[in-house]
């Protein structure tokens, strides 16, 4: 297995695939600065998997944060939350929390992504 595949395996386990931007970041990092890539991935892993919460909780929080920024990347963490066992109801409640701070655009994006994620899971 190549170093690129080693890094991408983490994302494939988390969300089912490696998002294109992450694929490109890993590819470039391996080419120009493998040490920085390793440091970034270690920090990302440490922050994304805190010892005090389970992966579902962490992914739901990340989903809410990204929804509150109306970021398309919310989809990836929504997929990770669903893969970690989050229900539609839990994800909807999480989108409602984002609504409190970002309004209807965040809630609309949340609904769109939740429906897409659960439709794709069938």
C-alpha cells in the first residue's frame, strides 16, 4: 500500500471515500513536505477523536460547526456521523442547533444533506 493510500484509508473508513480536496492535499504534501503532512494529520486525528467523547458525538459537533458556516464540507462530517450511528432525528436536532446561530441557510443545508446522506445509505 502506498503512503497516499495509507492516508486516504483514514478518510475512507470515516466517510466512505476521500474527498477531492483532501486527496489533493495529501498528494501535494507527500510531494513537497511529507513531515508537515504527517504533523497536520496527527493534529487532525487528535482533535477529531477526543478521548472524552465517542466518534458519533464528535462528528455531530463537527456537522453543526460546518453547518453554521454553511460549508459544503458539512456533508462529509454528516456522513461520518451517520456511519458512526447518528440517526436522522439526531442530525436534524444538530442542524436545529446550527440554525440558532446561522439561521435558515444552515438549517436548509442541513436538511438537504441529511436527506442526501440517508438516501445514499439505502
